[in-house]
C-alpha cells in the first residue's frame, strides 16, 4: 500500500451515533451512521447536537471499526424485501469527505447498498468523486428561495441548486427531501417554484415531504441554545396534502407517507 493510501485509510471519522434499524432513511431497512459536523446552522435543526462537533457529542472510529458494526447489522438490513443497506447521515457526511469516501468504498467492496443523506453544500468535484460509490442521494433542500434559505440555514442555496443539477447531469438517482414548515416553507408560490426547478430532472426518483416537528427541541435546551421557532406548530395532514398536490400537478413523484399515522404521531 502506498504511503498516501495508508494515511488516507488511517483517517478517523467523528461519529455521533449509529441507528441499526431505520425505515425512514432511504429504501428498505437502513443502518444509519450519523456523522458529526455540518456547515449549515438550520434554525429548525432536529439534530443540533450533531452540528458543531462539540467535545462529548461524538466518538472517533476508523473505517474498519465502522465496517465491523455494519457487518453485525447486515442480517437485519438485508432481510428487507425492498432492499436495505447503509445510510450516511448527520450532521453532514460531506463535512468529513475523506472518511466518507473511504467508508463508502469499503461498503461497495462488500456489495452493500449505499445512501448519502446530504444538504449538498459541497464542491462538484467532491460530489463527482463520491458518487461512484453511492447508489442513491437523499438531498435535503431547505428552501428554493435564496434569501429565505439564507435566513433559515445561514447559507446561500446557489451552490446547492447547481449541485442538484450536477447530480442529475451525471445520471445519479436522488430523492429530494423537503421539510414542510407552516408559514415558512409552504408558501404556494415557493412550492411551485421548487416544483418547476425539479421538473427539469430525469434522475429525481422521489420528492419526499417531511412534516416539520419539534422533537429536537430538548436538544436545543440541553445545549443552552434558544430555539427560533417555539410557536410554529407541525403541519396538519391537510396542509401536507395541499403541498403534495402542487408537486402532483407537475407530474412529480411525491410522497408524504401515511398522513393518518402522521397526524397521530405529530
Ligand atoms: S443541514 Fe441538517 S444537520 Fe445541518 S444544520 Fe441543517 S438540519 Fe441540521
């Protein structure tokens, strides 16, 4: 092994946690690896304890150590008829690019289905490199309007929109995940603008609408941070269906899950 390869393999990842049985993070049953660190600062983040890589919020693992865990969980995610695998989430996996790349390569050597759940705030070169080892991207776009995106996340969305177009240009399948926040991300004009943008793509497999929730509020309190949306309520099933219909009018594949289950859960 070359010295540079050895150095790259010895890189450790800062991992917040692992979830061994998720049905919400891609197709089938997923083994989810939550990366620590994110370049964005979303005011509604439900994983705020994974954003800043504060001491005590993560542990360091080598790729081999993570793979050992993945192998132990493999019987669970491979029993899924709809095809399971691993999902890298967080936080933001691209924030630890080298570690993510090494981990994905090892997973593909083992013929494991790979998903990356990302905000795509990354360089096209990084996306291109990683994409060879990724079966599906879950792209979390926070807002189509640049100014509103900036206010919600602290970052411009220009690079993200370009990267979504780039993903499609390299023929990589992706799902677009969108959090419906009443009064903030559900304006009909904005949704139409988003649907128009998405209509151009050939490799968008699904628009996944996620209802805003406040389950992460306790994490903000535990970190001594004030939460910007304490009075915003989760959307009702009707509100979710209203947004869904806009995407359907553009002939886009869209999913809100089971809205009745959703309402009891919210
Ligand atoms: S991109 Fe995701 S992890 Fe990062 S701050 Fe936003 S919601 Fe949190």
